[in-house]
C-alpha cells in the first residue's frame, strides 16, 4: 500500500471518529460517554405544524437493561431529531414512538465508548446536599451571566469566552435566559419563537446556534444554567400550564437534555406573573421529560417571591448579599444542593446593593465552600452591552475582575480536600472568631477567617481559637493565601487541647488541619504555589 493511500485512510478514520464522538446521525454510530448524539429521522409527508408533532425514543443499554426515554424535536427541512447522551459504556439500542407512522417504530443502535468528560453536574448520590460531577470531583458551581441564547457573536468569539471560563476562571457554567427583558437586538424580547408566538414556530436559527454553543461548552467540560423566563418586564405572552408553555418546556428539554451540564430554572421574579401551582407544574413537566434528572428549580427569595418548587432538585436562592451565616443556613435546611442565583455582581451601577467588589466576590465563594458547598452566580457590569447585569460574550475576558482568585477555589477542593469534602459540614464547635467545616471522623478541619475588610461579615479578624480539646491525635496545619494561591506549613497542633493562632495578616485566610497517621510531620516550609490546574 502506498504511503499516500495509508495517509488518506488514516485521515478518513480520524474524521469518522471525530464525527462519531461529536454527534453524527448515522445508525450504528460510535459516541463518547457523556457526549450528545443526535438521531435524525426524515418525514416528507407531514402537513401539520411540525413543531407540534411529538416523537419520542427509548434508548436501552443492552448489558444493564437501563432505559432512557427522550423527547424529540423538529429541526427543520422535514427532519426530526432526538438528542441522546449515553451514560454507560457499551451497546445501546433505540426505538421511536410517534402518532405519525413515518416517525414511529424507527430502530437502531449506538455504541458508547470511553471519553474524557466529568459527566453531569448535580446532587451527589452519597451526599445529596453536595454538588458533584457524576464521573468527577466535588465542586462549588460557579456560573456567570452570559446571555448566549440571544447575544450575537461569532463561533470564534464564543469559543474564546468558553476557553476563558475553563482555563482562567475554573468555572462551570454560563447562565442564559430564553427571554430578553431588555430587547437588545432589533427590539426583540422573545427569541424562543420566530414571529408571533401563537404560531408555534420555533426560531431554528437561534436554537441551532444554542446547540452549537452547547457543543463548545461540553467539549470543555462546561455547561449552562438556563433560565426560561425573566421578570415582569420580560414575561412570556403565554400563560402558565398552557399548551404553549407545555410546548416550550418540551422543546427546551428535547434540545438540551442530551448535554451533561444543564440546570433548568423557571426564571427570576417568577412570582410576579405565575402562581405556586404554575411553578409546581413547570417542574413536574421537566422531570417527566428528562430521564437524566438534570437539576431543576425555580429561583425564589428577594424579588422572586417565595414560591418554592415542589420536587425541586436544587435550591435556587434569589438573595444578593454575601453573609456566611445566611448561606450556611440555606445549606443546613436544604436536602438538595443550593445555588445563590441572584447573588454577586461586578460594576453594577444600576443596582448598588448587587454591586460587589472583586474582593467581596472572592470571599463570597470561599464562604460558599465554608457554608458546606453552595454554588453561586456572578453578574457583570455590561461592558460592550447597553445595560449592566451581564457579561458580554465578546468582553467577559476583560470585564471579569475576580477570575484571578476564583480559579483557586475548586482546585483547592480537589487537591486538598478530595472525596473527604463530600462529608464535610459547618462545625462551629471547633472554632471561635472564624468558621470551620469538618468531616465526621475529623480527619480534615478547614478554617476560614474573612478578615477585617469584608463588606458583609465585618470585623472578623484577629486571633482564631482552634477548639481541639475533644479530639485525639496530631494535626498538620497549612495556611493558604486565597489572594495568590500560596501555602505555608504552620507546624503541628495536637488534639486534647485548644490552640490560639493568629492569621498572617488582617486579610482573609484559609487554614487546613489534616490529622496525622503514621507519617512523620513535615517541618515548616517557605511559601509555595499550589498547582491550580
């Protein structure tokens, strides 16, 4: 075989693998685990509104017998698709169901292979109030409001923003809304439908762009927090529990459920135009359509009112201050993970109460950690946009000021706490004049002092009392500097007694105590930089 032919065959093989792993549509495709694969079906004879024609498919993992039933959606050009995400390696079969005979009973198979993605981000099965990737580590979910559903930007510009989120911030999600209360582009508020919403014609160009951007995020282990609606200035024209709302919910789930990192949320200030019954129904619709059980909630508290979604799988809080006791209280009373979804903003001139310094945002996310493991959202100053409250796709890299510190938090959890973090909860009995989380076996004790410069928990500086009198064994201690990512060994503290320690400065500091086993304690060292990758 000639070398030219060998090169050509190798190239064809590589192209096939790339196509399969990123969502080809041929029967018998090979798909990476946690990658979305769109099964396509043609129907050239249907004469009604194609968006209202329902098609579903059941996907069965042949070895385990696990079934996943997913809704399909109309994708234009007489084509319907079903976005499937395999959750287990091995062979999957599928069969479709529809009232239309041309779309009913279509069958095929898909092979799932290993792929380097962390999986879904949702409640940990073992510790249901903690956020965790199904195939990866525990995290503090960090979301940033980027309206990528309707903001115009090139593929290159969005890819650059996604790379920034992954590499420079170590965040997990962009938050986007499906209705724009500001009407930024051509005066449009409704980007869900094309033209009059009563016609039920979804704007395929917008939705196809959404899928393109979700693929870019997924390739990087990232995702989206999707708010369906906005406040009363951007409320939908259709009513709660209506035919249109059911169609919208079905279409959103059909388009997005096949991506691993998606939070479904009814929206902000929803109590201004929806009832408690509407909110409960909204959640039940999503749960009935989504076999993957992505997190679903409705933001409440503050301006969002007090409608708590029945059956919610995460707790979406609408308060915008950053007191650690408040966040700790949310964590302690909730049986599902918590996310602060109207929390902190940079350079928000229109909303002074939501305008936090970049230093307060840094401390806010350390408080999220110390509260037990709470997620949070950061909103922007509107650079490059006509209004604040948002980060633009094009300017987030220059607009976000706190990324230099936020990028240290989740790597700290993963390298210093590891799986132990799953059982660590706020434990005030082990400290005074600071905050502490610890696991039940007291193998790791994490202390945090917010310092003397915090806006929301002021005057929390000075000496810390480590209350170790009821513990046994010796603990190695390390100070971690959350401003530069350095740490220094602070020696050994023994159980059976209390200890008074003074932070290295009046700023915020983190102190980690790790119980020693039979490993000799290390001598104090100079500062060193931990790997934040």
